[in-house]
């Protein structure tokens, strides 16, 4: 079934098929991300107005909404241009005014005739001691009182879309909602007391009170679960595709790993040992490995990655480790060389710097399997790069790589295994949403002997003291980073730009003592500045956040982050992780401008309290929400319309388990529940998953 099922046609028709929606209104709806009738179904109300009937406006505390029956006493037309039109009315207990600006007298006479009764509903306010309702939301004869709901849902609107139009459009789409066969596991549905899908959709658009709008209400949880389940089903199908591709069995004797471990001056942590065991088992299983190795800054991912590469080498094959930049690739090489010497294997680097004869020789050695481990950048994707027998590909810093690149890399070898390493601790719910197609190993311990980093908050007014402190550190032969938030002067945010700060520090500390690196520089300029700092030629490196990822300078023991309150927690944690890599005690100074907002204060205090990246990630999620976590837009994190990863994190884990189980039992989605799940995939626009299953 690779075409959309007929039962869903009405929900995927054009918006203009809805009454009252023309091309112009359709464009306004598009601003809300609503392009088809099905999108209206998932645009749920975010709030509501209590319009329960009351005897008098005196029963509410202004400003508040009231719905009351009134008798119309008299009309007061405006006294002059711009003045309002007022109508005096009386309810069961008091008199008050209905107020209209730019009013149409004839319309008011017709709708509010003197002496007649009317039901009015609107926001009651007090003005000059008199209660009033300005532009009531509803004015109806008592016979039509039923037209005013007790609780009226409130929707997100855009220019050109009124509340009334939204209600009308949604009302019409709800008449098109067909009962669909159930895709949720019956036991789960019963346990959670979830309604059927079409009942949940209808009830969500006609809530009876505020509690029905909360994330924890069964209606919302049911619809959120449908989104999460469709997403996890898509990831599970992608995972099945990878595994269905015949894997290689890479079995190691453990001899090379033993040589490396015996030569190390320390013992690996339990977390490292556990991760190596999981990876080794995957590589020997005959199914293609697709695993994420998630570790905090300094948790020792490189060692785990190298021990995994040795499994490929011992099995007679080759491995590749990829980094996003030439500098990081070079750094990986420097980290791996001593380990490779212990194991007696040949490791080489391939980047865009390799040209001519040198490149040709490397490629020939790679094709002969003389080079057993290759470190490189995107260059290893190039057509002329051939491995004799690539068994393991390791990708560093996941957020630069989407699902597509993961698959591309796997295609370089004959069914090679893929291991992705990330130094960004991710809350569990986000990890499941983003990497649900992968199996996950977590490094949650630090290797012994790492000295904690002292983190302090310093007001920008004490800048001179910070510079003096740097001067003293440089005199002792130590190095420091100074991170600035913006590159060019911006009037809107009075942050001192990197170039300005560079000039000031150079004037204070000496011409050759300070280097500069920022995003506007060419790659070769950045490289030169970074290398000078790595070699110790410059003592202070002024930088924008380009240094966040992975740069390793053990001698750097001070990190100054200017206007730290403007950074996200995850980013602050990544930046702090650039120091504390050597023998010296390290310091991170968070420079902030007073007064801090409550959130800014909380963020900097968390940084001061803990170095645990996983705790920081969870706090970050709680404070900022999934949508705002660093770079989610670029990182392939899906946008959910109903589901909320902060408040419904547990549902994502259930969805992953259930999706994998369904596919294990019914890989082609042929059973009754499988067929219902296909309809869900179409409903949730997961066409890619359907294509994969049809191909499979």
C-alpha cells in the first residue's frame, strides 16, 4: 500500500474545500503551519474561556468572563467623535454597561432592542466604578442560549484568522473524521483508559474545562502517543532496513584490546568496559550495528571508539573514524597514535589537505589494507576513496550528521557497522526522539584522576580583575580561552564583539599573546589560529562558540565566558569542558551583566553546582523546552503538534518499545493492527517509512 488510503482523502483535501476558506484565508492558515484539513485536527486549543451561566456580573471578580441574562434599559449614542456607544442593561442583581466603539446604530437597535431580554457573554471590567463589557463575544435571544458553550476553547491565531473562523473550520473538519481501526496495543489502551482516536480528537476540540487541556489528561496523552508511536515506528522501520541488510560477523580474539589496556597508565571505567562489551557483541552478531555512544565531556569516548576499531582490525578488516573538521580529525589522530602503537596497527589521516602524490599513496595503501584505521573528515565520502574491507565506521559529534548520512556512510563498506559518538548529553526523551533508530550506550562516569573545574560567577564590572588574573596565569605558562557571544558590534545587544575584545586584550597582554578565531574567518585562518594556540604560541584565544566542539589543549586551564547569561546550559557545559584536560586545576569564569533574569540566575547557578552533563541536560529541557534546546531545528528532532517531550517523556519510551515489538512480530505490517499502523503513518505524514516498508 504505497498510496494514501481512501479513508484519509477528506483529511488531505485542499483547505479551500472547507466553507469560508478562500485562497487568501488558506495563506493565513499556512502561517500557522496548517496546510490541509488534517492539520486543523492536530491544532488543539491551548486555553479556554469559562462561559457558564451566572445570575449576575457581580458573581465574578473583574477582569473575568461572565455569561448573564439581561434586560435592555436604554441606549446612549456617542457624545462626540471617537466616543463609545453605550447600552445600559440590568441582570438579576445590578445594572452595567455594554460598550461599543465605531458602532453601527442600526445593528445595535436590532440586536439590543429596549425592553427585551438577551443573553450576553464577555469580559467584565470596572471603569470609573461602573461595571462594563466592551464588545461582548456573544449576544443572543434567550431561546438561543444553547449556542453559547459552557466552556469555549481558545486557539492559536494568525493575522486573518479569527477565533470564530477557526471554530467554524475545525467544526467542519470534525464532520470528516472517520472512525479508524485501532493501532494502539489493546492492553496499553485499556491500562491508560484511552478513548478511541476519533472520540479523542472530537473531545479535544470541545473540552469541558481547563483540566482537559493539560498534558496529563487521557485525551491529550492518547493523541500525543499517536504522534510518538508513528515517529518511533518510522525510526524502527529505518532500523529494520539497516539490520535487514546482511551484516558482517566481526569477531575479535581480544588480543589487540588486551595489549592496549595493559599499556594504559589507568584502568577503564565500568561504563567504558560496558560500552565496549555492547559494541563487541553487536559487531559479532551478524546484524548491522547502528549504535550511539553518548558520553559526557571527558568521559573517555575516544578509548571506547578505538577498542571498537580494533575489533574490526582483528577480524581482518578496517575501520574509519570521522570528525566534522580537519582540526578535530588531526586531534583524533594525535589521541589514537599512542594507542595504535601499543596495538601495533597503522593509523593514518585523510583530509582535504592531502593532495597529489601523498594522497595517491594513502589511497593505494588503504585499498591494499596496509592502513587499518583511517581518521578523516567528509573527505572519506569521496568517490576515489576505497577500503579493502571496511567493517566499522565511527562518526564523531552526531549533530552534524542526519539519518541520511548515517546510511551513506554504512554504504561505503559492504554492510559495515556504524557507531556514532556524541559529547552532548541528551535528556532520555530527546535521545529517544532523535536516535530512536539506534541502540544507545551511555558513558556516565568520569575516568579517575580528573580534577574538578572551579566555576565562579563574576559581574562584568570586575573585568579588570579578570584580565589581571589572566596576566598572572600567562606568566606561569598557562593558557586561557575567552569566549564572546557575537562577532560584529550589534546595537540591539550591547555585547562586546570578539574583534573588539581581541584588540583590548592584545593591548593589555601584549601583541603576540592573544589569538582570535570566529565564524566569519576562512577555514585556513581558523586552523592557523587554533594551531598557534595548540602549540602554545598564543596564551589567550579569543573566540566565538566555534571552539565548542572537541578542541583539546591540555595546557588551557582558564575559560572565560562573556555575557554567560545569554548562552544555553548545554552550550555553557560544552564550553567549560574545553578546560580541565590537563594536570593543572582549572577555572571557568561566567561573566554576567547584572541584573540577571530569574532564568539567567538559575542557569548560572546550576553551572556552579554541577559538572554532570546529564543533570544539566535535564535541567535545560525543563527550563527551555524541547523546541529551544540548542540546535534542535538542525538536529533532526521532529516537531510534534500535540506531544510534548518535557511533560510526556515517559510516553516516548513506551512508544519505542511498542513500535519495535510490533515490527518484530509483523515486519511487513500485514496483520490487522499492522494495517491500522500503516494508516497512522499516512495520517502522520510519515510517507518515507511507508516507502521503506513497500521497498522492503
